[in-house]
C-alpha cells in the first residue's frame, strides 16, 4: 500500500515519497546529534580557556606577592 503525503511549505507543495521522508528523518537526527556534540565541544573549550586565564592570573598575583614579601 502506497501512502501519498503532501507537506505544505512557503513555496509550492512538495510530494515526498516514504523513502525520502525516512532519509530526511535520518539526516535530521544525525544533524541534531552533530549539533549537540559541537555545542558540547565548544562549551568544553570555552571552559578550559577561561580556567587557563584564571589560573595564569592567580599564578601571576601569587608569584608577585611571594617575591615581594618573602
């Protein structure tokens, strides 16, 4: 049994076969997964970058205090 599905978009109607719909679903799921991994990687890099800046800042301050008052 063949089910004909019509999806209305801003332009003309698109008639998608079941195979095309499944392919688009798989691509969509893959894209969402890839986006989540990218956001996670960027967040990790940003956190590491900020942590490194804070560590360097405190190292400079503590070294200055140590050499000045020791």
